[in-house]
C-alpha cells in the first residue's frame, strides 16, 4: 500500500487559472529520513493471535509469507526450527527476569530478516510504531523535533525542526549522536536510535553529540514536547519572493499553491526556494511542486527498480506560472536537504530553471513504500532508487551546488545567513 492523500483545491480566479494551480489525488511513495519525533511505543504485536487452532510453524509461516501466500519451495526453515526448539528445551536465563514470549520471538525473527538486507531505510514497524510513523508524515508530532540519518555508520542529525525542543536545546545539523541517555549508539540502526530518542511529552532525553567538523563533545538535554511542523513560510525581500519549504508532507502541495498565489499578488519577479534542512517526504509532492516551474512533459525524476524492471519516469504536469514565472530563481540547499528536496532541487538545476546555492546535500537516493503487515503492523521497504532527469544517482554523495557558500554554527546562532545573502545578491 502506498500512502495516499486527497486534496481538493479551492476555486480559482483568472490569474490562478493561468498558473494552473490545481490539486488531485495521487499515490505517494515515501522518501524521508528517520524521524526522532514519535510517541513512545508499547509492546509488539498486541493483537497477534496464537494457539487458536494454528500451529506455531503455521503462524510464523503466515507472518513471513502472508496468509494467502505459501513459502517459496527453495526456502528451508529446518535450521530455524532447530534453533527455536533447542532454545525451548535448553535455555536457562542467567540475567533476564522472564523468557521471551512467542510474540517477542517472532518479532525478533522478523527484525532479523529485515536487518539482513543492511538497508537503514527498510524497517519493520509493530502496531504502535506503525501508527506513530504514519502520524509523523501527517505533520503533527510529539517528541524532540529533529531528523536523523546514517552518515559513515554514525547516527547523524540531518536537521532540527524550526522552533523545536531540539533546536532550542542547541542541536545542530551535522551533530553526530554518540550516546542516547546511557546507551552508546555504536552499531545502532537509525530506527533503534529513533526508538530511544522519542518519548512522551514532558519527558527528557540526554544526547551526547560530536560537533560537525570538530572533536568537541557536547552533552545536551532535550525535553520532549508537542511538535507542529510548519510546512511553508514566505517573506519578501525587495523584488524577491522567498519561500521556505520545511517538509514534503501531506500539506506541502496545497501550501505551495497558496504561497505561489501570494507570490503572484506580491508583484515580485524573482524567487528564492529555501530547502535547507528539509529532510524530504512524499515523492509526488516533489513532482507536483516541480510542475509549477517546469513545462509539461519535462522529466522531474527517474525511479529505477534494478536491471530486471523498466524504470518509472515522473514528468511535470505543466502547472506552470505562465507570465508570472520568475525571471530568475535560486534554490538554497545544505547537508540537511535530503530525498524529496534533492529530487526537486536536482530537477530545477538540470533543466536550467534555478541556480543551487549553499552546501552539498545529504544524498538519499532511495524510495520507500509502506506495506501493511497483518492488521496493524507495517513494513517500510526500499523499492527503488531515484535518478535526476539526466540519470545521475545522488546516493551518498548528494547534489553539488552551483555556488558553494557555507554557514557556520556561530553565524547560525548570531542570526547571520551568508547563504541567503548570496542568493539575494545573485538575483540582483
């Protein structure tokens, strides 16, 4: 199942009809990074029914292959059951208060299967984590308010959300998280880290981080709170209209539509699209937003499923701004720009519509699909990698800006923004 979003646009006046500002139902693959902003999770598989006329072997087979599917003929589970029964008969606990339940053992087997693919973005979600993940992408959260990903096998902060507890506590993009409370993150997956960082409103998590490009180790305490993620902010600088897009969530296209209406009414003729710290979200949101700036039919992104399958090509639907198209456009990016941000920025850059200013982007070039498992659990699985219109993969290395401008932590804290200054100067 790919997540879907129904959004119906309001009526349009003549100017808005020229802009082609319409919305419609679409399938929405996910492209986000790990979110450390979920509610605390409870026990796994609370609704799993065992021992009701179905053997343990049949139950496990059902979970692995689905009730309507059969195990592949070439899969031999003999060793699995040997281990299962040996543990049943011989294991004596030396430290645990209780032995794992059958449900917990099945969870461990599923997680082991998923982890064998060595993909930080392919994740199994038990019921409450599944519900919380889908709440995440809707744009309302409880937690610390930051995105984390894996960089060089280290849990790394992609970006704190604006005005979030994480940002207010001093968390910065590029911070390497080496401890969560008393637990080292060495060897930890993104989702294991997220599970430790998230929690209920009012509780505290203690993070030990190493600052980007330095050996400084900093201990930071963050009090979790309710997070409402802003989708878009706009402002006017002279004859330049600035759009800050925080996330490609379910609201992104509708709010971009409104932002562009404001742009038309402002009388400005140049646009700065600020994607710094934007970790991604829905693929289709990126495609539809690109359609406001690219003629119909131009390639926005290519989705490659491997050599055995034909690639999908997503093209602009041509909802261009017509005579209101910006005379010049800059897209601001940094190491917190990932996934759907890179799709949009890469398309506008390669088609010559916009100039990229800032720093190298994160480099997440994969697409995930959310699949229902049973009645309440889900599997987020990498189904493809995406390529820019010219067929370039950005995995790991990211997009290179046309003009590199850095912003130091000291400048950030002082409210100085040399990247925005460079964009406004370029547009003059």
